[in-house]
C-alpha cells in the first residue's frame, strides 16, 4: 500500500513545509524586501485564504478530465508560486506569489488525499489517508527548523528553493506513476457546496475548524507559553516533542482506523487534546510539558484522517469536496487561532493562560465529533448509504 501512495506523500511533505517554513525567516524576508515583519506575515494569511477558497471550488473542476493531470497541474501551480516567492523583488510580488502557492496547495491536498483513498482497498482507506496526513505533519514539523537552518546559512530565498525542489521531486514521481492513478470524476458534475447539505459533513467541517484553532493555532505560541512557565530552556525540546508526537500520531492512526473505524477515535483524540491543554495550563514541570506536547501533537494530527474517514467512509464519490472543505477549515482555524492568540496577548493575557483559552474550541470540537460518532444514521452498506446521500443532495 505504501508503494502506491508514496508519491502523494512526497507532495504532502512539500505542502507541510511550505505552510510553516516562513515562520522562522520572517525578519530576514522583511529586511530583504525593505518592509515590515507584519507585512510579510500577511503572506501566511494570503496563503491560507487562497488555500481555503481554491480547494473546495477548483479541485472538482480540475479532475473532470484526468486525475493525474489535475494533480500535476496543482503541483505545478504550487511550485510556480513558491518559485516566484523565492525570486520576488518586492513585497507586492511576494504576496501575490503566496496566493498562487496557496491555491495550488488547496487543490493538491484535496485531490491527493481522495486519490490515496481511491488507490487502495476499502479496508485500507484509513491508512492511505493517514499517509498523506503523515506527509503534511512531517513537513510541518520540519518546516520551521529546516527553514531557519537554511535561512541562517544561505538566506531565505534558498529556504524557498528547498520547497520548490521537494515539490519538483513529487511532480516527477507522480508523472512516472500517472497511469496508476484512479479517476475521481464520479461526482465532478455536482457543485462542491452540495456536500454541505449533509448535517454530518457540515458538523465535521466545523469540528475541523475548531480543532485547527485549538491545535495548530495554539502551536504558534508554544515558545511564549513555555517561557511564561519558566521553561524557556526547554523550548527547543518542546517544539520537537510536539513534532514527534504529530508525526507518530499520523503515522500510527491509519491501521486502528481501518480495524475499529473512526467512531472511538472521534471521542478519544479531541479528549486527549483537551487534556494536554489542561496539563500545560495547570502544571509547570518539564516532564509534564514534554508529555503534554507529545500528546498534543499526536492527537491534533491524528484527528485529521479520523475526521476524513468518518465523513467519507459512506460517501466515497464525494470524498474530494468533503476533504477539500475539511482541510480548508482546518487551515482557516489555524489562522484564526493564531490571530486570537495575538489579540489575547495584546489585551494583557498571560501567555501561560493561552492553553486554558484553547480548551474552549477543543471542548466544542469534542462535542461535535461525539455527535458524529453517536448520531443515529441510516444503516446499510456503504453503497446504500452513498445512494441515500446522493438522493438527499440531488
């Protein structure tokens, strides 16, 4: 199974790196382009906004002809945007390039995840989607430290060059395997927003948004939180603990999902996320924080394929638009969570208390995922369930 989906995983690694790689070199970029860090920070907003819009609206249109072509076009747009970022002469071109890269990333995430699920047997869908999430989490974990390392030694433009290189490698691998990719055009004629008529899908997307606020949004402030708890010397270790947890969680969740289904993990993972926030809020020992960081990363990233499995298992024909909305919601949640954290700090909130605030979206997400897990749904085979869903949405 891994041999089938590894080119998609390489592409996902490039996406994960690009989502956070700029965080470690913002001051360098601002100096180079003769602008402010705040202005360069808008590049993250531009990337996220384009990601959220392009994924749901354009992924279905591109796959109407050929799935392999859609993935290669999306990767091409993504690589082009990053290449323009690397050579941007000014802030205007820089911001425009982040829009282009974000649009390609949004399309690619949805198509790649749905393609991975369609390439394997039904009993391996969880593992296939988890492998794409593994690529995203690995890239995210590596993005900031690798970006800083390259930026300090060779300059921020070479940092972006690394993202382009990995994206080109993914493009080459997918081009070689293009004939093995399945078609995903079964529901392409339906408007993407049709999937939102399903209450379960809409609730799942809102849950993904809340999980993005809680997990990825709070991660932005991990170092200030640790410093406020007197753990400044442990900052680097905590960042890696979160990353190791994320990579491990996304790598290991696939097989349990296939064996037990998404239901138990829809409750367990958000609950663990909330517990990790409570531990960070109430405790101050290095050991407690290291454990909390590992659990936080693992639960946050493992929840991504869990929600995907829950929302698409009985609607495989509509997997791509559902995943597009889910991932767009997650990254929008990340941006909103980061902005809320900044507002709280500006208003005088102690950084150590941000974990308490993150409990609010985590608990709300738990309520919604528990509803998905225990809602009384029509029973039957996946094919019958999908037929019912298509009748309801038509």
